[in-house]
């Protein structure tokens, strides 16, 4: 591996002057050869500086890292999450027909049972057969955080055109503002609360769940009857007072940030209905099939990962912008933040050695065109290069507003073109001259209108944002993260880095209540003291 990394670094140094636009000019076939089509998706990576040599080296890196063998180990249910001694089988959730054995047991049986229970419950809630004390449920509140929130919240917004069930709301933050704002217009007698927590110990979720229970008690005589739970910890759900028939369990081989495909997706299923949820699963399963079967060079998640490795670990670009030109994908950047940064944000390899390279970029973004009027300035003219990942659907859901969709798409394509092309000083001078400027003023003004260009981007084109294509997109990114993790040699499936802050929060709490809490540093003690003073 070390040798390939070195050759990639050397190649990068030697090709620093390469202009992406020149690569496209030099190879008339590049636009097509660097646009992978699979199952209705098109992934264009022609607007990156990856030339033939870089591509060959990146593929060699994937080969040497044994991506294919690791991939099979994951699908086969091996315990590849070594630091937690767990299998990684979220793929089993979206392909309930595929038998997979863990500890001698075919887990697909449980997956099918779980799905059937979710379906029966969702159908009964949606039809009104299962109702609140005041009648059929009009609202569902999902209380969860991180992977127990971001997946269903992102997908429920993305699939709003398919929503024909009760209104679904999401509460995650321990900030009381979140739950207060959500509950204030709801009727307790017609609201179902789903407490979604893999561990059923997460302080934010359990605090909000208690608040919701108290609120429910203001409107109904038996608050527990309007609660459901999604968790791996059945003993704890019972202790909370949720009856067994309303508890949807899952196994420890489903990581939090990979859990939207199973019971954590219950709120999504309630919103869009079981049939559309099945379509979401089918899209994910189709991407799994592609990922398992396609050769590395024609494998969409692999190529997306290699582009990511090139930009972050080879070129050293510290961030990555995800820019969906789809307003309903507004939560996708936040979802991908957790997926990518919690999975690969690590400095130690599986064998305990130091990573020795960047552990992955800061992932961020907003839907276009809003971002264009906010932060694109920096992307176009700032001194840091920000690789951009555009996502665009060919068709919207508003036939009457098709002209707006064309405008949206034009903006998307124009941005990637502008990022690549830029504007030279001579072009800027010509513009200023046309405006009647001359001499020093022309020179000064022209410099402000120069765009360096040569800024890389990829574009993922989908036909339309449907349950199926959303499933494809989410699985695509999951496998991308996996491949990047394999190449870096890290475990993408644990998250020890979130523990320390959680532990300390419990120890800081007494300090804020004015209690004796030894062991804190002077800065933290001072801030706590100020906090107490400013509350008075
Ligand atoms: O932030 C850490 C984390 O463990 C995430 O990985 C997880 O998605 C989230 O907390 C919520 O955990 P739980 O589902 O156990 O409440």
C-alpha cells in the first residue's frame, strides 16, 4: 500500500498544473468514459483532475486494500466491526430474502418477521385501527438522535410527495426548545410517540421521552398506550412502560447510522406507507447488488470513494460539499455528515497503528440554489479548494412547475461548469473594458472578477427522487464510506470518539447546579460559574 500511496503523492505533485478542462479537451471520450451508468443512475466524475495514471493508481489502491474481500466479509456477516466484535449487516435489512448466517443463525428470518410486524403496525395506525384515545392518530413524534433520527428525518422530508399517512415530526435535541416547539400544536389524544434508541440509554432521547410522557399525561389517561419503541434493549423499553407488542427490536449488527432500513425507519413507513418503504429497501438492495457484482473500475460506490480519497487524502482538500439541487434533500448533508464523519473520522487503523493520513473530509452542504446565494462565493473565489458533489433529479414532482425544474437544473450544471472553467484575468479585463473602465481602475476591478477555476466536482444524476432512487443514493453513500474505510484500514463501524464528551457531560451537570464536582479544569469551572451567575 505504502508504495502506491507514494506514487499517488508523486503523481499529484507532478500533475499539479493539470487543468480539468484540458483533460476534457484532450480526450473527446472523457465525458462519457467518466460517467458511470448503473440501474438508472449516472455518476459523472469527468470534472475532476483524475487522469488515466491517477485512476490506475487509485484502482490499484483499492485492489491492494482487498476491497472485494472485505466487501464479501461484510455481506457474509463476518465480525468486521472488530472493536465491538460485531457483524455489519444493515444490508440484510433491505434484502430480507437473502439468507445470512450470524452465530449459526439465519438472520433473514428475524428481518422478515420484524418487517412484517412493522408493516402490520403501520397499516393499523394509518387505517385508524390502532388509534389514540381521541381517535385516529393525526401526528407521530419520533424521539431519537443521531442515527435514530437523521435517517428517517432525512428520508421523510425527501419523500414528502409520497406522504399519505399521519404527519411525522422529529425531536432530537436535548434542548427543550426542540420538543416544546414540536408538541405545542399537537393533540396528546391523537399523537403517537415513537422512542427510537438502539441502546435506550441515550440521555437526550430518554430525557425527551420522559418529557413527552408527562405531556401525554395531560391529555390521556394511559400515556404508555400511545407510545411505541424501537430498540435493541427490550428490557429497558419494558421498564419505560411500553408494552411488548409496540416494541420493534433489532440486532446489534445494525449500526445506528446504518439503521434507517429497519425498525428505526418505522416513522418513515408510517408517513409513506409500507409499499413505498419496500421500494426504498428495493433501491438500497439494487445498489448492494451493483456494489457486489460490478468490477472495481465500473463500480459506483468504489469510484465515488476513489474520488473522495483523491481529493482528501491525496490532494489534501480538507472539506467536501454535498450540494443536492433538490429542496427535499435538505437534510441529506446532515445525514451524510454523520454517515461519513462518525464512520471514518478516526486516527487509528484496525491494527492499532496510526492512520498517517487525513481521516476524511469535513462534510457539509445545503441544497442548491440556496447555497449559491450564501457560501458559493468561497467555493468559487476562496483560497481553499472545496470539491463539490452535485446531486440532481431529471424530473421534479411538480408537473405544473416544470419550468422551475429546468431553471434549477440549469443552475446545477452551470455551477459545475463555472467551477471548472473559471474566468481568466484577460477575460475579466475584457468585461471591465466593455463597461467603459480604463487604466488602473480597470486593472483593479478586473482582479476582483477573476475566478481561478479548475475546481473539481462530481454530479450524480437520478431520474426522479422516489423511494427507490433515495434507497439507491443512501446505499451508494454507505458503500462509499465503507470502501474509503477499507482503503484507509480503519473500522468504519464503531464510534468511540463520541464517548468522552458524553461521560464528561454527566460530570459537568452537578457543577452547573452548584454542587461539588471535583476534577474539572479552571476554564470549565469558570464558565460554569458564569453560567450560574447569568441565570440569576
Ligand atoms: O452519537 C453516538 C451515537 O451512538 C450514534 O452512533 C447513534 O446513532 C446515536 O448516538 C444514538 O444512539 P441510540 O440509538 O442508542 O440512542
